[in-house]
């Protein structure tokens, strides 16, 4: 049953792929415009590259979170999901997983190309990709809580940002500093372990919190 649900969510996300492309375009535009703002000098861009990529990935993820539950809320699919024999929190987790596959994973795939544009040092690239692989799913999971809380609001994007941005900060700090520690001759094990811990904590608690928030919105209507 879970595989059928995953297949169904994947098909829905594929049909809405046009909406999910917008955050990806935003990610690329932000990264490509940055050299015009601070200059194209490699000595200036290289120390900032990991931070630029991480901030752009965070904002792109935040931009796409408003789409996570909104369509299902409007067409009544959330009520059907809640009445399904599959536990609601598991369906929420699957929706978040599919959202990351279509909105988060492409950001990671584009990172090497944008890293070259920003003169990211080669020794940082592998750690940056690993930190994004650990961190972007956490952003989607944490963002799902805010998306669930604001799903019933017509203009909930601003409120969603205010809710989840403070929770994104630890992921941003550990994710952006992990590549820099390599250039400093240090081992980024601590930052990566913290990212892994945040991911497992978010994977455990976020679907439960998001499903509870969705139930509140469903029953209020």
C-alpha cells in the first residue's frame, strides 16, 4: 500500500513539475547573479561559494514549500488521505519525500556546475554535496510543518517563512561551514554528524507534527 501511495504521489508531483521548476530557476538565477554583485574575482567568490549555494538552496526550498499541501487541501484529497487505511503521518512523509526528489535533489545535482561558476575550491565540492544531501531533506521535513500550519490561509507564504526560517538556521550553519572546514585543514565530521542528527530528528518528528496540523485544518473546515 505504501508503494502504491508513493507511486501516486510521484505521478502527482510529475504533473505539477512546472510549478516545481520555478524554485530551481530561482536557485540558478540567485547563484549566477551573485558574481555580478560582488565581482568575479576568484579570491572573493571562493570563500563565499558554499554560503551562497546554501542560502540559495534554502530560499529555493522555502519558495517551493507552499505547494506541498495546497493543491490537496483545495481539491479535498487531504480528507481522503486522512480516511485512508495508510497512517496519515506516513502519507505526509511520502509527500515530503517526493517533494524533495522533485524540488530538493535537482538543487544538489546542479551544485557542481554552479560551484564552478562561483570558483568553489575542488576540495570543498564533495563535502558541500554531502552536506546538501543531508541538509536539504531536513529543510523539506521542517518546512512541511510550516506548510501544514498555513495550508488553509490564502496568503500563507509570509507566515510560512516566519515559522520555518528560524528552524532552518542550524541546518544552514552546519551545512555552509562543513566545506569551509576542509579549506582550513580540519575534518568536517562534526558538522556532518550534526546534519545527520537533525535529519533523523526531523524525519521522526516532522511528519507527526505536520499530520496533526493538517488534521486541525481539515476538521476546522
